[in-house]
């Protein structure tokens, strides 16, 4: 049969997009499947889409596209068939009405099943889908989530459906109780999550991972405050939050207020997410509301025990409390902290729960979920006019990108595996080539002497005139997280991290005779304290010295004595007023160096012995604002005060350069 999904956009990132693709890909092995994307706002989707699935975009809103239709006359007129109380109502128009109607009335009207994936699109399905088709609405939120006005509108079109599918039994019961739909079958089928393509976590690390939109209903402020209690007792643990959203600045400010900038990192969106989950030892969710809990299942499929708030409705249907995770009351900071600490302090419990999570989450595999949908289609009388025998994925077309997985082990060995093995293929990295075996795997031995910098990875394929870049499916960076542990005294410092850049596989290499790896940074009352550890061919001797070296036409060096901690550790404290008092230009830049012994050449202070290639925006430190000192400062200050103008400020900020070295900026802040 032919199955048609109607979605807001397939080109973004989010739970509805992900679960639609999971289901569509599984169905595509036995049926003809299309995804009708009302909007196309970027050239390529952020998620990989199975080539067996046909994507049909209807309205082009790409900013740089010559066919951009945002100013189309019909797109400037309000929609007639999209519910006015739907959250995205203002994005829809007469143009979207017409395009959806035309698609299902024209050549595409042979769909046997049409599935709407949000309330407004369910209304479109009810209005425009072919008469012969089975009509299904999906509820990816909950009955309680929708405002009364929207529920009233939904009461008008839901009865036109053959089935309305929620993602939890609890929500299905709410719909049956509060909005009876005679003639429409209301049932629950969970979202599906495929098995990850990376090995599961061994839960042995010290990282807690959360993922999802940075939105108020996710209550990340509760998580941050709970983690403050965790890190107060276990300072070696860190929290990573993956996702984007409008709460980012508020969360960043709270992290800084609590002094957690060394321990809590807003990692931005990550796709695919599985390589980030497996870096963790524990997963956590503090949502106020969940319709299902895709991130919970994703984390469990990666072998992580999960701490989750017991919100309605999803988590309690996913997590077996005490078996594969822990459920805690919504909004309870202490309960979240206690649950996290229980797992932090008991590695055996983490391993046991992680193993149980891995097994229990298999019930959400796309195969069983798709089978339930197929049974529903048949029960509702969907025709089988387009049914076809299961067919394999099509072979890559000529010119299609060569796709690979990549991983780095704890000893620094790199493996690259071509998803389509080619006999005689070789990898080429910085002029060196590495053979690809019959399984499509090439091994780059630990310690291979690459130069410092960014190196694209290419494949030489038999019969091809030129080496081709490698697109990536998954890059497993876990081994890079413990790079500091594999450094050997007396040997050069080497670090090699694979990552995706502009869609292609690259390696970031650092090679230095000696290196000072920065640790915690503390900023309080205008004073900056930092720790570091020396690695490589260098022997600490005597008292260490921190050097601030100003760049530019007026170079200057400031020296601050520090203290030794252990065989190779250091600690320094200095006032941010010192470089500010010597400001030469409106924007001064100072590099940080460590002199570890009298007469020794200094080494840069930085942070690259982990998995994060570009820390600049991910590991920020709070700025320090100082009153700007100028000639006749008292007179000028009094004059500004009498004029009602704010005093001028100098802002001192510590940050990571593109190479992840520590840099200090001193910048004039214009008066407001």
C-alpha cells in the first residue's frame, strides 16, 4: 500500500521529525512511502533520509532560494483550513491550503493511508485527503497540553478520521474520556527508536547527559540546580545538555550565577544524538510535561540508566522504576539530586540499570511499532494496491557520497568504516594512506604523526580519478574523552579527535612537545583563579609563573607567580584589573602561557585533551565588568554622573581560541 505522512517540515530537527522518519523507514521496506513536507526551509534535511522514502516539499521558504515563496501573494493571506488556535497558525496560509489540497487531489492522490502529524495537519488530512484513503491523526503532544480553543476546533475535524493515535496509553484514555469520538478509533502506539549504530555506554564515565529543546517545559533550571548539589559532593562529574531553544540565555545566566561554568555545558543541537548519549554514564530528564519521552528511549537504547520526572504520561510507561531507571516528582530539585547521587555513588547499580535499560528498550524498536501500524491500516480497510515485496535499499547512485562511521578508542587508535565496502579502497589523510580491509574498515594507529591542525579524510576508490571526501553517519568520540590519561611523561603530547565538519569527516590534531591542560576556572569579585596540569616532555622545577602576553603593535608581558600542586599540577590567581589597567586599544587580546621552570620556554595554556573540538561557544566563562580608568577619571566620572549617563566599563573575558588555547580579551563596553 502507499502511506503518506503529512508533516510541518522534514528539514529540521525534533522528536516528531525523528519518529516520523523511523516509522517511514521501517514501512518503506514493505510499502510505498512518501513524506509530504509542507515547508522546505533549508536545502538538505538535518536527519539522513532513507532513499526508499520519497520527500515532497510543498512551499519553499529557503532564505537564499530563487523560488522562495514567503512573499507569495497567497502566502500573505491567512489559512482557511488550518485551526486558528494551533501554535503554528500564523505560518500557514491560503497557499499552504492550496498546495496540500492540490497534492492529494492530483497525481499524489493514490495514497491508501494518509497520516497527519500535528493538529493543524490532521485538519488538513480531514479536509483534503482522498476519499478512498484511511485517515489517521497522530498526537505527538497530549490532550492536556492543548488549549481549550484548539480542543474545541479539533472536535470538529477529529470525527472525520478513521483513527487517532496517541503515543501513550494514559493520553489515549484522556482523549476517550474527555472528547468521545464516535466512529473514530482512539488508541496508543508508542514512538519507535532504532538500535543505535554505536556500541552502548559502559556507564563508567563521569558525565550526565540530557537532551531536548531548551524550552520552559523541559525545566532545565531544575536540573541545573539539582546538579549543583551533585557537583558539590562529586566535583569530578559534569553535565551536558544537548539541544537548542529560546531558554538558552536564561539557562546560561543561571549556570554562571551558580558558578557551574566548569561543570555544566550547553552543547547545542547534536545529530545524530546517539554518539552523545554513549559518552554519558547517566541520562536525565526533568520535564514538566511529556507526551512520550523519545530522549528517554534513545538513552536507554544506548545503555544508560535514566533519572526522569514522573510527568504525564510517557516516562512511567517507559521506565520501570528501580529496574532500568528512577522516577522522581516533577519540579523536586532535591529528589532529582538524590536520584542522580544514588547512581553517581554506585557504579554497580549504574551498570545493572544500564544493562536492563538496553534490554527493556528493545520493545520500542521500529519493527514491532511498524507492525502495529500495519495491523491498524489493515483493520481500517486500507487497500493493498501498492503493496510490494520487501526490497533492499537501492545501491548508491553514481556520484552519491561515500558514507562512513568513525570511532576513536581510549588508546588513540582511529577506525573508519565505509558503509559500502570497496575492494582496494584506501583512506588518505594528510598525504598518508591507510588500506581498507574486506569489511570496509581502515585503522589509523595511535600516535600516527599528523601535524597540528584540521585534516579532511578522503577515500581513494578503485576506478575513481580523484579521492572523495567521506560523509559521516556516526562519529564515536568517546575514546578522546580520556586523552589526558594516555599521555606519557617525556613524550610529545598528541591528541586526535574525529568530527563532522560541513557534512564530511575531519580529524583535529594537536601535537606539542609540552602542553599545559587547563582545569577549573573560578571567577569571583574580579579575580580569576585557574588550575592546570603539565603534560609532555617537560619537567616542572621551582615555582611556576603564569604569563599574559598581549598581541598587537604594543606587545607586553605580565607575570603572575603560582603554586605547585603535586608532581605536575599548578594553580594561579590574578586580578582582571591588571590587564585592564594596561589596556592599549579598545580591544586588547592576551594569550596565556605557563613557565613551568626557571629558564624554560613557556607553553600555552589550553584545553584539548577531550572530545570537544571547538569549545569557544560551548565552554564560555562569565565576563568581568570593571569601571574604566582614564586620565582625569574622577572629573569625567562626576561629569557623566551629573549628566545622568552611566559610567564607562571595560569587560575582561576569558575564552577558548579556535585551537582551544586560553585567551583573555579586554574590550571597551560602550555606555548604554
